[in-house]
């Protein structure tokens, strides 16, 4: 199986904005970023999955009108922090989360471990499928978690995996959960 992990293109945002699940419009340069993604795609996909977020579905729709959304492909739920900036949230709660984001939930949100469970459930279902060529249009957090599953990277290290806007990462092989 070959899987193309594709991060959504650049959203319109302000520096420091926390926007895991927050809906954002895409940057005016979307068409150029779309063409850059398309230029890297060399095969027909048996299946295209997308996070339900607008910033993902717009790209998925441009790549394949028959794409399917899956809520397990959503970014980390930052709960009460959504739409705020890092400098405006409770700094003690932020420090507690930063010290152990794997296990600590953001207020009203989820922990990395909870997100990992849903992404892993999606991944295990996918690798049991008959598809040979799959595209997944999603967020940096989801891509990091899939790579952590495939490459055996500890969850504490996932933020060391850099994933740019519109970046495509190919992984292939016979995967194990």
C-alpha cells in the first residue's frame, strides 16, 4: 500500500492563534499551493480521505471529488483554548499541558494520547483495507501521529516531526498497527 499524507494548505491566521478544530479560511495563494501538491501526485488514488475541516476538504475536493471525510482525522481538540492565542490562555494550565501533553488534556479538549487512539483506530482500519493507493488530506498533528505509529516514534517526540502547509509525505509498505 502507498499512502500520501497531505497537510492542508496555508490558512489565514494570526501569529500564536490556537486553531486545532477552529474553522479557518484558506490563504489567497491556495491555487498555487494546490498546483504544487498536484505536481507531486503521480498516481490515481483508490481512496481519498479528508478531515472534515474546511481547510482540508477544499484541498481534498480539488484532488478528488469522491473523497470521504472521517472525524478521526481532525486536529487536536484544544477545547476552551480554540481561537485564543498562546499568550492569552491560563499560563499554569498551559505549562501543565506542555510538561505532559501526551497525557494532560487541554481544558475542555483532549490529550495527545486520546488523539492518538482515534488516529490509530483510523490507521488500523485503513491498513486492513484492500486499497493500494490512498491519499489522506489532514492536519500536521494527524500526520505526525501516523508517522509515529509507522516509524515507532514516542509520542513525546511527535512535535519534532516538521510538516509544512501543503506538504506531501509518501509512506509505503505492508504496515502493522
